[in-house]
C-alpha cells in the first residue's frame, strides 16, 4: 500500500524547486564525492593519476580539440569510478554474503573502469603519437 505522501512513480517527494533544488543537488554531490574520496582507495589513486594527466594537458602544445579530448577522457574515467563505487556500495548494502550475481555486478563495474582506462591510454597515444 502506498502512502498518500509518496507519488506512484516510486520517487520520494522533496518539494524543492529552482535554486533551492540546485543547492541541495550540489550538497548531495559534494557528500558523494567526499564519501568516495574517504572510502575508496581506487578513486584516490585515479584522482592522482588524472590530476597529473590533466596538468600535462595544459603543459603540452596541443590544439583545443586535442586538449578537450584528453580532459574528457580523464573525466569519463573518474565518472566511471564513481559509478563503480556506487554499484559496490549498493551490492554491499543488500548483502555482504558471497553471491554470483553480486560478484558479477562488482566485476562488471571493474570491467567498465578498465575499459575507461584503456580509452584514456588510447586517446593519449593517438594524440601524442599521431
């Protein structure tokens, strides 16, 4: 039975609109970033890696398109790691018990990050080597 206060869409009502909604969205984003930063060593390692790569993009003599591609590749990898961490958190929230579907979900998130890092390497190789 649904509560009269919750819409039938399955989403919770928050009642926020406009700038107040934007402010809360930014606060939740900050909280998610900090939780990942403090709780995920892989994310911290990727921040260091991509911090170096992003710094290099501004030191190298590149055109705007090449620079944008290199920056985008780094951000995609960081986004994939945030999503991977979210998947892991949800799986662990459901159960810490070993289960083949839980393993699959975590392995698929890891595979997504591996693919993102291969993309980063490929973009850098194509731009630097030609």
